[in-house]
C-alpha cells in the first residue's frame, strides 16, 4: 500500500462542543478511555500500510500537538515522510478571525506540500471520525472501479449534523450530492475520499483560480456529472464528534460489547499514545459495573455505566452513574454524579450532588472545583 498518502483535516471548532471545545479541537477529544479521536484516522491509515500522513491544522491545536508528538506511537516517526503537521491558516493575515471555510481552501494554502507527495493516490478524511475502516480494501475497490473519486458512506446508524448525503445508482456511481437537508435521504458521507494525487492537485488549482473553497459544493456537487464519483458503503460503527450530545451518546454505545468488538477489531488495531501508569485498583468496598476504565484509576466507591479515563479517583461512599470522567478527575467522599462529563483534573468536593440527563449531560470545564 505504498501508493497511498493520507491527509487528515483537523478543524478548530464544531457546532456544540461547549466547554470541551474551548481548549481543544475535535480531533483531540478523548474517546473510549484511552484514545483520542485522531487515533482512529491515523490507525486506519497505518493499518493500510500508509507511511506518509499530513494533518491540516486550523486552531486550538496545542492539545493535538501534545498528543501526536513525533508520531512514533503510530510508527510515523521517519527520516523520510512520516507525520507532517500543516498549519495553513498561520499564513492568513487575519488568522484567528477567519473561519475554516472548506477543505479546498486549506489545501490551496499547503499547495507546496501537495507537490511533494510521493504516492500516486491520496485518501482524505476528517480527524473527528471514529471508525475502524478497512482503508486497504476501500483502496482496492477504488482501483477496480475506475472511479475518479471514491466516496465512503455509512449506513443509517451513522448520524452527524449538517452532513453530506449521497444518492447512487445500481452500479454504485454517485448521482446526487446533497447537504443541509431537512429530511435527509440517501447515504451519509463519512468525509473519507480516495482519488489520485494529480487529480487532487488539478482540482485545488482550478478551484483556487476561481476563488472556490468548498470540497462538497465546488468539487463533489459541481462536478458530479463530469467526474466519475464512486461509492463504498461501510456498515460498521462510525461516529463524528460534532456536539456534546452526539459525543455522549456515541461514547456510551461503547458499553455494548458488540460495538466494542466492531470498533476495536484486533485485525486492524487502533493505536494510541502510550501511558506509563500502574494498573487500576478497585478497593474492597468499591464496585465497578458495566463500565470502561483506563489505567491508573482508584475506585473505592460505586461506578456504574460509566467511562473513566486514566488517573480517575472515586473515593469511598461516592457514586458515579452514566458519567464520562476525563483524566485526573477526583470524586470525593459521598459525592453523587449522574450524567456528568468532566474535563481533565476536575475535583468534585465531598457530599456534592450533580445530576444531568441523558438528553442533556452536564459538562464541567478543565480544572473545575465543584
């Protein structure tokens, strides 16, 4: 799979990430105890044999940089190629004010990077996509189909806000490209595309000359008749982190063993940053039921239907139900939590009671002391 180059788009913000989006981009959102959302995109590419990956940055990416490091955890720390970080908007005069308008605009500002790509084909995807995709199989299907661009679509269980939808014919060719629909129809796009490197450069040059910046409008929709747009339907688990509600719902689905086995397929392992922490400890009076827990946790209270990142402490008498607790969260004695998302290093004081709802989980910002 040496002929495939990866490009990952990391946006600054999404619709409704609230407190969690104030200090990080969606690509660095924690997911499933010990992972970040970008881990899935990187692992998908590495599992397909991709050795060169460029990550297009926008803003609020310090957390992402800290997580990625040199890329060695994904075998992308190399003398030639490997992981490249691309901050195209640093060259904008009004950076920090201008929004992320589209993929084509971002690619136009790293056009010199595109010229250095050694591989014949490129796969583009978003950094907030959580899925274990068989990129190698998708690439083979793209080559056999003869399509100019292969669009990866999800089934009806995949939900996203303001998503792109595709209609296809019996042969799998895309016939309609739709978005901003009140009543969505067709197949939901996963924002994963495979095309030749030369075609990508030609499209970027043409759109840049016409001051066009949107991939889905100025490329997919405008050129659906002149380009052969093929499709690949993915029926496995897929999620995008674009709101707190979607983040909470999709994370809680991991408590289902069948969902976990689909997402964390040992044939295509999901790689993550290594954390050197001691194993988690559940005390004699502690109880952990139907929950996921990373390394370094100390549980002496009750944890039910929850997801705990590394270093979480639940003291005696405390009860945690239907919650997501990020790294370093401490729940003091006799506190009661229900439907709460805590960012890193939050402290819940003794005897406190915090209750959200499944349709509106309460989010506590990083470093809060409640």
